[in-house]
């Protein structure tokens, strides 16, 4: 793989790696838990995946950027939508996920559980 091809490949995968909060490394620096991506049979890049708790923080930060303001400043309906989105992405399977989300939304854990239960009932 030429340097130009390698640069193009890295540029292509970088938005995905950034979206999940990962880190791009040279393939020869990959550890046992890293994912090595190959192109045409050649190891091109390694991706170090974030810890799940770090991923949740990264997802919350991305949601804030998308909304254009802190999640705690959203109205109740928008907060409920955030909880629905996070539930679909598995945020509440992470240890302390409810507490982390509650803190970001500026609500209690009880309120987050109410939002989750409201979805299951409706």
C-alpha cells in the first residue's frame, strides 16, 4: 500500500473511529484488544476501541453538539427522546449508565427510569 493509499484509507475510517471515541494507531502497535483493519491483504491501521463507559460520555457529548446546547437545558419531551435514543444504543447496559445519563440531563435517576418505563408501557 502506498503512503497515499494509506492516507486515503485512514481518512475514510477516521469519521467512524471518531464517532465511537476510538483511537487510530499504526498496525504494529496494536494490542490484543485492538482491531486491525486490512486493505487488499495489507494491515493498514489499528483501532483502539474505547471502554464502554468512555463511549457513553462520548455519545452524550456528541448528542449535546447535535442539539446545540447542554442536554440539561432541553425540555422534557426532548430529554425523553434522548433517553429513547440512548436506550436503543445500549447506554443503560453500561455500569452506572442511568446515573451518567441522569447527570447529563440534569434529572434524577428516578426520572430516567420513568422515561424508560413510559416507553415500555406506551
